[in-house]
């Protein structure tokens, strides 16, 4: 598929993998995007997961036939994009590999390749004939070696994993030709779980991009963005600044339903106090990637869980660790818990906030002993109202 003049999409779809990176669910699959510039010099931008190499090779032949590939640009060394390099070298032994110093350290480590390389630095250019490529270093978006490549002739930006999202491509590739509805929340889930820790590097990359014209965003996952370039960049800008909407995520762990009842009361009180965007998750049922997605979206967070083995319920401990690892900022936090004979959950959540999360505490924590009482119900309602007031003021 031709994206712009002489620029072709040669990627593949993976509809079989259940977990991306062994962690993140793929209910709609994922694409591994690669691009081929058919000019006086032929240039390939990134490769694909090695399992799809023969299909990938067919796509290359469909565009250039028996012509050789002169250059391979590696924007990102993660194996879902670099995995086919060793095989590619067997079919195109004279290809010159373009990257930066950190790229080549990884290229040697992963594939023991060190020859036929071209080291590029910030702002360097490469003439292909009618097309000229310019290179931008974007470290830690989301690996140390990541960079982006701009075709200054057509204003097409090959952005690596930046601006990507989960979801296979169902026929069409460019956003103008497909229904993009399913991709927006998957973009937020992708960002929050894959890139989310690196807000400052993303902001640094966006500052560089603000100085150039971008008509097409060619990520390594998801659609090619053309109609919605501004919207996509805006989403990354907002998420990397940790900007949120006035909504509420309520996450809870429960063994026998008592803690869940507390969560329901808190949610009802927050709703009655005026909060419209409320999502609730049982941390043992919903994969945490969806919970993290919505924590990135909404400013308010209330968490609750039972005491378990003289500590905090395991799945809540894991979720709090994941939140802390993402360095999420600018959130409001309330919490609650339950116990039978020894209270630990509430104090453990408070410890997490004091030492790692450091969110703004809202309301009074609620600690329920055994079962729900009228007093506990009132305390839950007060917590929900306090969060609503903090969100809406």
C-alpha cells in the first residue's frame, strides 16, 4: 500500500499473540509496521517480528521485485521491530544499517551484527534521490536508542513506537480509510503501559517535532495517522504532562464481597455529588493494563482491599507497585480497607502513598471490621463525597 509518493507500507498483522511483551492483553491483535521508500536508493524503515519474516519478504518483493535494498533505518531495536534483521541480511547482504551509537551496541548484542553500519546523529540527513531523510534522536521514548526519521520531501515521520497503539489493521492502513474508533482508547492503554513512565523524554521529543511539518505519522504499531495527526500528537502531549479529566477510578480487591460493597457505596456517593465519569474495577478480574489506562485519564483514584496474611491483598499490592513504577503525577487519592481480626490494609495503602505514590490525599480512610454497619456506610459515603468535592471544585 502506497502511503505517499514512493513510500509503501510493508508491515504485518499478528492476530495470534495473547499478551504483548508477555504482559498486555491483545484482544484485537497488534500490527508490526514497516515502511519501504522506493527511490533511486531503496530504504527500508524498521523490520517486523521474526515469525512473520516470509510474509514480510513477500511484501518487499511486491514493491521492488528483485532490486536490492540499499539502506535499513532502525528507529527502535526492540525485537518486534528488529527481529527480522538477521534474515534480512541473508537476502540483502549489502544493505547498510543506519542507526546511532546506542543502536549498534544493541545490534551487536542481539544479533552479533557490527558491519555495514552508518552512525547518524541529531539532524543528520540521507539523500535517497527524490527523498531526503533527516534523523532526530528521541532517547527513552521508550528505549535509550530510539530515534525518529523524517522524510523532508513528503513530510512523513517514521516515529518508532511513539504514537503507536494496540490493535491489528483490518484491511486499511491510513486513518482516512478506516474507522478509528477502536484505536483511541487502545492508544491510551498503549501509552500508559508501554511509554507512560517517560513523560519528560516524550515532552522533549514533542518539542523537536514542533519545529517540523508532519503530514503523516508512521508508527510501528497501529494505523498510519494523516487525518488525525494533530489529535494523536495532542493525546501524547496531554498524557506526557500527566494532564487528566475530572473523573474517578475506583479499584478494589475483595474475597467475599464485603469490600466490594464498600466500593459500591463510595461510587454511588461520588455520583450523587456530581461526578459523571466513574469507572470501577475488581483488581483480581480486570487486567491491570486497563486500570492503568484509566488512571492516566482520570484525576481521582480511590483504592481499597482486605487485609491478607497480615499485609495488603496481593493484587492491590501489585497494582500500587505498577502505579508507582509509572511515575504518575497530579492525582487525588482516597482509600479504604477491611479486616476480620487484625487491620493492616488501610495502613499499608497509606504507606504506599507516603513513600512511593505521593498523591494528594482526599477524605478520611475507611477501615471496616468484618461486615458493613451503618457507621461504615456513612464513612464510605463521606469518602465518596470528599473525592467528588475535590474533583469538581
